[in-house]
């Protein structure tokens, strides 16, 4: 009895467990009670009820996407300190470059590997049976489109940061808190039933088996890819810093497993900080870089989202135009910075550009959420362990600046120009 109670408690707290259960129950229910020989084996009323909930939640989600971008990105940019030092901007630039770099690696690997096992899902794209129609729909038009929300966030955020507008800073901070609370209290709890409805519909129309089998292969490739990205990050950092990358990885493993167990970059900050200090990174650098990169460095998330987008584009027959994905990856690096600290925050923040740049519809976005959440902890762990590589690089840069300014024994600066 006690074991059952513990299992129920874990299930309630774990979003991944609830999403996995929603997928399995949706596929099972759709397969057992869907169309058999062209005739409905379950009352159409039940199927239409689920379709109605799916349509309503989809409309609400479309309304929230621009608000998520405007609220979170504006608040994130507004928090940048006025007159921040060069090391801060160097850290931000490296984190963004690495996030985008990992996104392009993911696109290259996905475009090469995924076509070999997404053909079945692509062929199942034309559903043999029609989806059940909802009883009614409610259109909730967004107050602003996605790109306008993003531009507003940049203009307002940079203006607040540059001019020191404390009143507006407080306002956008509170609006960002409202958006984060809406995600945590309304959207995330309703994701499992929404995903259940999506997979129920896919099983009903005969697409679920092909898509689910392709998803399993995608997850396996992404898991291998996240190991590859960690190795690339530390080999590049080790080459620049002239340090052994494998010793650095071994030193950061406690932070990796903390992030893997908690699915939270914030929860891993104390462990990451301690690991960085034990590897010889200065206290000043670790104190700046580790907390900052826990918020802005999303290499693992960018890798996962890009790979999932490539796989789904192949399954849906959308194509893999490099120009579209290049723009998507560049924007994803910016959007990831504003990801809220809730499970699945990165994918929620990126839904806008998935629709506006890659043309994903509501069902596609639901599949993206399900596929992303299946690997949420591994992406977070990849983000966190990559923070250590950035700390190595920034610490080396800081040491070089100190050496440049240090005066030589002869009186003149060792690196200073004589004037």
C-alpha cells in the first residue's frame, strides 16, 4: 500500500510520467475503440468530446504564445545591468554562439539521419479516416502576432535596461511572473490531457503506430547527439585553455547528474559552482558565469528542439529548407534565453517561432511538446554540463586580460604599448 502511494505521488509530480501515460493511453484507446473496418467501434460522442477539449486548449495556447514571448523576453532583457562589464557580455556572446552552434549541428545530423526512419510516418501523413469533429470551437485571436511580440520585447527590454526605467522594469518583471505562473498553473497541468487527445486522434485516424515508432528512433539519435555535443564543447574549450577536456568532464559530472535528476538548471547551480571551483576556475569567474549560464545557455534544449523540428518536418512532408531552419535556429538562441524555470519551459517559449517560421500547426506543436518532454532531463543536463566549458573559456579570457594589464619588472606594462 505504501509503495502504491509513493508511486501515485511520483506520478503526480512527474510531468514526463504523465505525458508518457497520456501517449500510451491515447494510442491504446484510439487503436481499440477507433475505426474498425470503416465503422466506429465507440460512440462518436466520446471522440467528439475529446476533440472539443483539444480545439479549446489549442485556441488558448495560440492566444498565450505571443504573451509568453513578450512577457518573458522583455523581462529577461530588462534585467541586464546597465554598464555591465566585458566579461558579462563575453559570457552572453559565448553562450548564444554555443546554443546556435548546437542547433546547427542538430540540423545537420537530423537532416542526414532522420530520413532513413521517418518514411513510414510520412506515408501515414494522409490519414485513412477523418478526425472526429469537435462539438464547437471558440476562436481566441492573439492580441499581437509572434514577430511583433518579439520585436516589442527587444525594443522595450533594451530601452528599460539602457535608460534605467525602474517603474517599467518592475512592471515587466511582474508581467513575466504572471506569464510564468500561467504556464506553471494552467498550461503545464493541461498538457497531458491535451497530448492524450492528440494521440487518441492519431490512433483513431491510423497514424499513431508509424509516428510512435519514428519517435523512438528520434529519441535514440538525440540521446547520442547530446553526448557528442558535450565532447565537442569540452574539446574546443580544452584546446583554447590548454587543459584536459576529459578531466574537466569528469569533474563536472556531479552537476550533470544533479540536473539529470532534477530537470532544473537552477537546482544544479550550487553543485556546478562547486565543481568549477574544484577544477581550478577562479571564484570570481565561477560566481559570474555559472549562475548566468544556468539562465541563458541552452545548448541541449536548442539541440533537442531543432532535432524534433527536423524529424516532424520530415514526417509531415514540410521539407528541410536550410534558409528556414537557419532563421529558426538563430531565433531559437534568443528565445531560449527567456525560457521559464518550469518543466518544458524551453519548448513552451519556442512554440511561437515553430509556428511562424516553420509553419507548424496546433497538432504539430502538441507532438513537439510530447517529443521534447520525453527527453527533458537529458537536455537540461546537457545545458548544465556545458556551463562548465563556458566557465573554462571565460576564466582563460579573464586571466589573459589580467596578464595584459600586469606591469613587468622593468616598470613598463608587459603588454602595454609605450606612448
